[in-house]
C-alpha cells in the first residue's frame, strides 16, 4: 500500500459522523421537531426512532441522569450502514415543546398518531416508500400501537420493549422494592383502580407514592395500563425484529420472549452483555451497569447496529 493510500485509509477510519439535519412535522398546536441523519449516497432504508418513557430526548438522554446518548449513537451507526434515521423530541418536550400546552396530557394513542405524522413527513422529505419504526423501551409500545394501522410503515424494531402488561410489571417491581414495603397494599390497590380507568388520591406527604402515582401523569398511566404488548404485537401485519439486552435492568429477556411468543413471525435477537441504554456491561454488578447510563463516550454493544441494519435492508429490498 502506498503512503497516500495509507493516509486515506487512516482518514476513513476517523471520518466524522454525518451532520444531523433539523426537521419537523406538524403537531397539534405547534411543530414536532427532530434530527434527520442521512448516509452518504441513497439510503437503503429509513428509520424513525421513538424515545422511551418520561422526559427522554431525541438523543436518548434524560435530565434524571441519563446521558448515554443511545439514539444518537444508533443514528450514527445506521448512517454508516447506509440507513437514514430521524430521532425525535416527544410532543410538549424539549424542541417539540410548542406542539401541545401540557406534555402530561397525553395518551399512547396520541404518541402513535405522532409516529404516523412523522412517517408521512419523512416520506415526503426523503422519498422513502415507507418508514421503519424503532421503539426503545416504552417507545416500543408506541411503535406497536402505531403499527395497528400499517399506513406508511415498513415494519418494527422493538428495542428493550415491554412484553407484559404494565400492571403486572409494576406489581412485580413493587413487591421486590423495600422502598414500597410500607405502602405496598395501597400501591397495589392504586394499580387496580388505574387499570379500571379510575384516578386515585395520593397523599402529598408521601413522596414514595407520589413518585409513581403523581396526579399529573395518572391519565397517561391509565392509557399505558390498558395495553397488552404481547397481544398488540400479534396484530402487527408488518415484519418485526425484537432486540433485547441480556443485562437490561429495566426490561427482561422474559419480556422479549413474551413479545416473540405473541408474534410467531417476529425475529428475536438477544444481545449478550447489553443493558437498557444499549451499552456493553462485563458483569452483573448493578453499580457498573448504571454507571454506563451517564457515559456517551461508550459505544453501543456489539451486534446491535449490524442486526438492525441487516433486518431493515433485507426488508426494504424489492419494495
């Protein structure tokens, strides 16, 4: 290899990630905003990344201490594989703040409608025949709800997505949490009431109960609790890939297997060592696992980008 060829090869290894383009889609009161990352050349496929629960931004970060930037890293990795992506801020949050007056006054159906608005806008901008929905954590439930109407949707990538009803998950977590031990029975009763579509009274003096049953989020909780992910995914008429880290502290391999059982056609990929923010963890040490949540310099766990890229490329061939 010549000196010039060697220098060019070295430069390719450290080439900067493609710049993100600011894009928007119409929201109820103002625009929904996001970042479009295009590969060099014509995209093989286009992916919409739907964020997880709470105030999670388009990069996958959260003011509650998550700075791992998993969605930005996903977008960069997919671009390197020839795949375009759009990652978004949820209605009422961050740069999509003007879309609604109250970010908490939302339902799963609202977020699913936003996914369709984004898919339509992305198709108009890029010329893609359809858009793949990649939902992370709670975003996986949103993706499944949106895909009940397959218009504009190529298929789903469900990453660390719940596979059981939220009420069942909450009951399991509450029984295992020492912090909720003194309030376990009232908490279980509250879950039952919310599942029945009823709001509950929570003492302002009880910060533990307020952390889960705050009045301003009860409407969204009622919406979430009404869905059964395993049944939802079974009604999806598009290809489905389920990606689950084996060291995820928040969503389990059990959830992934429940989703796979709900859709016999779905592909299941268990990622060795990966946690909830898609970073590789070398042991079962909880402290070490959580430490990765604050480190955007750590790469994504091996295999995640390659598997997603291969799935959407294969699914887009011949469309």
